[in-house]
């Protein structure tokens, strides 16, 4: 299948010489939701701005639905919707007019049915004749989405759609995103909330200091996260794992003072009860039992940290 977005070795240096993107490559299939995670200043907005034609790349190529964003600017741009990180709305304009206006900017003919569908989908229909200044913060964010959808794009960028939004509204936003996906819209969102990526993304990308460090299926990441370790700390050190415990695939560490057991948190039977009973039957005396879990957050923090170490 032709990717909806194909970014190849994209580099961006700003006028002051700062290199905000250091050769990013990414292919996105139609219908995916992909979440880009990364610390402040990682280059997420720069990446999105470059794809959307707000800033120009220093080198590399971007194609949207097969249309090069430079050579075939209009075709590429008409397929893209952008919800910017900053709210930038005209306070005295009426909701429905801002959305109509955005559609017009793309040279699309007026289509009241399409506008109504978008406003209803975002629960803004009742507010269509209100002025922007009369809306709450969450409603304003939804107006930004309505504007971005006004020309019926196939690829929607959401730059931190839920920054500063309360938990309830965040969940509403997730539902909206799922609804758009069901309509066949491909979504790229940036976020600082790891649980947001967990909740809605099909794939997760981690970006730090202008480099895409990882892009992975969420399910695979979750499978890694599903692993948990149980450390059985012993009063007296062991030379080897006792024969009676051989079937558990334990590792002996900490100078023979800790037996480590890995298990899948999602499994019906983790085997912990049996293990602890067998440990005690083998005559070992426990000092303490500790569990550890690798989370998406650990993976994320670990990656970003490694990157910082390598750079220094
Ligand atoms: N117009 C500009 N001129 C010079 N440097 C810029 C410009 N815009 C962004 N940068 C720099 O590029 C880097 C990446 O910025 P960017 O806005 O892409 O980060 P981000 O990942 O979106 O961060 P955040 O999570 O804070 O939104 C930062 O160091 C920033 O200072
Ligand atoms: Mg940003």
C-alpha cells in the first residue's frame, strides 16, 4: 500500500544554525494513529511544521499520499489538516464561520452538510452561532480540530491536543480521535502524556534532540511492558540455583543473594505463589520480595537519557 506519509532523511536547521531535525525518516500507512513522544524541544512541532509547509526543510523529502510537498504543494497540502499547539482563534468570530472560512482557504466549494457533520462530530453544533470568546478552553480546542477538518483532509496532525486539558476532556478527545480513525483519517499526534499514547496509538514514536529514536507498534511495546520481575532476596547467599527450583528459569544475581523471576503480568497464572512455596520448601530463608516493572515511561526515559549521555 502507498504510505499516506513518507518522510525520508528530513533535516532542518533554523536560521541561527540550530539543527532541530537530524535526518528523520518515517512511513505512515493510511488509517493509523501514531503518537510522537518527546521532551520539550525535541523537534516534534518542527517535524509537523515542515510536513505541513509552515517551515521548509534543509534537506530530505516528504510525500503525502504520493505528492511531494514541494513540487506538488497544493495536492499534498489539501490532504493535510493541522491542529496547532497554540490556540490562535479570532475571538469575535462565530464558530460556524471560522470553520467555513478555513474550508474556503483550501479552495473547496462551500458544503454546509460537511460543515454540519464536522461540528456535530465535535459536539459543537449547539455552539455554532456563538462567538469564539464565549467558549471554554476545551471547546476552543475542538474548534481548532473542526477548522483542521473543514476541507476533509486524509491526514490530521494534532500537536499536543490535550495539553492543559482536564482528564474528562482528554478522554473526550480520545473518543474524537477514535471516531476520526473510524472515518478513515490517519492521525499523527504529539503528546507528553504517555498514557495518551497507550490509550489511543497504534504506533508510538520517540523523538529526542531531533532524532527519531524508536517507532514501534504499541502492542509490541505493551508486550515488553507486560514483563515484570520478581526479586526474591535471600538471607544467605547461594552458589547456584537449587535443583528443586530449576524449572522456574531463575537468574541468580547480587552475589547469590537475589533470585530473579520474570513473568507476564497479563498471564492468567503468574506462577508466583508456587514459586514462593517451592523457595520455602527448598529451605531458603527470605529477606524480602520486590517486584519491578518496565513501563513505556521507563523505555521512554531510558531512551531519552541514553541519547543525552551519548551527546555529552
Ligand atoms: N523558529 C525557530 N528558530 C530557531 N529555533 C527554533 C525555531 N523553532 C523551534 N526552534 C528550536 O528547535 C527545537 C525544537 O523545537 P520544537 O518546537 O520542534 O520542539 P517540540 O518537540 O515541539 O517541543 P515542545 O514539546 O516543547 O512543543 C528547539 O530547540 C527550538 O528552540
Ligand atoms: Mg511542540
